[in-house]
């Protein structure tokens, strides 16, 4: 078989492979990429680009937004995406809504990989808040030493409560800094251990934690540490999610794809 014919046959085989688009940025999206990287398909992970140095991914990556539901729909058509997996953060409600809309417009099968939320255990003191503004109010007038782990996009409302001392952990630097007299920045990437977070809370004499109910294991350590130390946690409620098929684990997502696309692990893998 000459080279031209060989390339033609290979190109035809590549065109026949199912194309999976994973909307990522989470541990689960990366793990799903690893689970699919040896399958006979084309897998792409899309990252929003908010993190300067994201973790390495096992499959090809596209970075940046799509331009709303319209832009995502156009991408699904142009790239001939066969299956769309929304494995974004539980609080990325805009992209999740756009994904469901774009999938509907293009008749693309969609699955949401949504990690289950944490549940309060005996010894936890949780104060439910709807968002950053309500958390800033709920902290009260008395100055507190507050451990903030809500992401850089949610920090600005805490400037309305400048009496507190804030200890802010993030993957990337907070720019511009929070406009308060007392703010200490901790650059770190999870996963963290319970002993690490207990030591951190004790060393800074933290008396309040503000967190999102992200679920999963990578950042649960601060919740467990707060429980052991008797520190209240001001917990953001989960935002509403659009209706679409959903699963809670990577294994379930792979099983859904196996059923939907008839995918099989290549022999010898």
C-alpha cells in the first residue's frame, strides 16, 4: 500500500472515531481524560483559562471560552463532537447552562459529571449562605480571623466587611488584592490533607471558615479540620443546575459512554 493510500485509510479511520468534548477544570475531568485516553476515540478537554498554570492533562486541551451557548454550539458542529461531558466545577453554573442549551440546539448527547455535595456530620457547625455577599454579612460586626477558600472571583464582596482579618488561599495570585486593611495570601494547589489544614487553621488562629460546598476529596480537609477545632463554616449553597442526564463518579461517566457509543478498550491495553 503506497503512502498516499495509507494516509487516506488512516484519515478515514480517524474520522470514524467518536469525538468526546469534556468541559473541564476539575479533578474529575482530568481523571475522565485518563480513563478515556486509551480508547479508540478522539477526546478533547476544554479549560476556561482562569488558572495560569493548570494541571497537566492526559488528552489534547483547548483553552478559553466559547462565547456563550451560541459559540459552544458552533464548536460542537464545526468539530463534529459526538458526546459532550460537562465536568466543570459545581459552581460554574453559566457554562453548565450553556452546555445544556448548546447540546439541545445541536442534538448532541450530553452528560453532567457532578460530584455529590458534602453533608454536615456530627460536630460540624455550618452556617448556610447563598453567596459571597450573604457570607460577608453573616460573619457579623465583631472582627474575626477568616479563612477564605471561595476562589478569586468571589472575593470582592468581602471588602464590605473590612473589620475582619482575611487569610485567602488560592492557586493563582489575587489581582488586584482584596481592598481591606488586613489580608494574608496563601498560594497553594490541592489536594490538601487534614493535618495540613488543621495546622494552618491553628497557626493563624482562624475562628471562621468560608467555603463552597464543592464536594469531592481534594479540599474536604479544611471542613474536617474545622470540625475537629470547633470552627464554624460559612458554607455557600449549591447553585441550581440545568436538567440533563447526570452521574456522580468518573466510573459512571465511562459506563454511560460505553453504553451510548459502544466504546471498547483496545486489545492489549
